[in-house]
């Protein structure tokens, strides 16, 4: 059998090593080219397909979220508006109930021949502080010059009467012509009488002339009807004394009286009469 020489064996080993190295280099080169191609395709696919689709999906989701937020805000706004309306209605009904309770208490405290509870059905805007119309008339035994009271006290006198309605002249009216006989309870338990002559719109006060100019009247004392000189009973609250005007000789002649607090806002009233026309 032929044997290789040392030189031949060396050449064979060198060729084998060269072949192995060449195969390794070729493999590495192909892998690098493959990786580069895969990376390029990955970037192209992400830039042209994946990213636009993801961005479009995110935009659609954002729009949907904004729409839901808008719907939620609209719903909350409607709920707030309804709540405000309910609160307004509640306050209105509570005010009406307070008026009715006050009228019932006042009615129970009076001994009048005629007491008719009714609603204010009209009050002209151009004469808000002059007149209003009520839902009761002659068919309910209403007569002219009867006193009309709210839950706080006297507010007007019946001026004209129809079958089912009546026109009331406010005590604060500049055209009030009827004097109202009043009395003031004094601190010593006695009382002094006088006449409500008119209303001072600038001061928002009634002017009452006293019959007894020596009576000691102080602010805060209560003024009510005396039952004399009108078709209404005594004891109906008119207002409270706020000040005293002195005459030239330093004798009390006129006092100022603050009207009831709800003169400009009431829904229910009671017409009170004693059945006697003066």
C-alpha cells in the first residue's frame, strides 16, 4: 500500500483546512445577506403596513373615546339642568306651602264675617306696585273696601268687584285713596290709634298720622288695623314702626311704618271683611 509522504500529508491537511474555512466564510456571508434582507423587509412592512394600521386604529379609538366623553358631558349637563329645575320647583312649592300655612294661621286668629282664600291671577308688569287681580268676586261674597292679606299681613284693599274676579289696590299704590284706621300697641299695654294716610315710595314706608300726639311710640312697635272706618276687622297686621317724625312744636305727629316683607311677591291671599259697609 502506498504511503503519503510528509509533504503530501501536509498539503492534504492544508487543503482540508482551506475547504473548511471557505465553507464557514460562505455560510457566514449567506447568513448576513439573509439577515439584511429580513431587516429591510421588516422595516418596510412596519413603515407601510403595521404603523399606519396601528395609528389608524389608535385614532379611531381616540375619536370613539372623545365621542363617549362628549355623550357623558351632555348627559351630565342635562342632569344638572334637570336638578336645577327640580330645585326651582321645590323652592316654589315650599314657598307656596309657607304662604298657605301662614294664611291658615291668620284665618284661625281672626273672627271675620267673610274670609275668602284665593289666588293672584294677574299682576300687570307696568303697574306691579299698584294693582293685582284675584280669583274671587261677588259670587264669593267679596265687596269693595275689604282688606286683602298675604301670609305676612295686609297688602291691599278691594277696589272693584266682578262676578268671579276682583281688582285689588295695593297699600303701596300711589293712587291709594282710602285711609285705613290703625292702632299701635304700646309698651305699657295700652294702644294709640291713627290713620294710614299714604305710602312714601322713596323711603318704602307707610305714613301714619296719630290721633294722640302725646303717645310715646318707639321703633319696632307693631301696627295693625283697628276695625274702625273700614269693611274689615281689627287686629290685622300692617307693619312695624321704623321712625317718628316730629312736628314744628316737637310733638309726635306722624310715624313711619315698614310694610310686610313680601309685598312684591305672593301667590295666595285671603280677603277679609266684617260684613259691614262703612
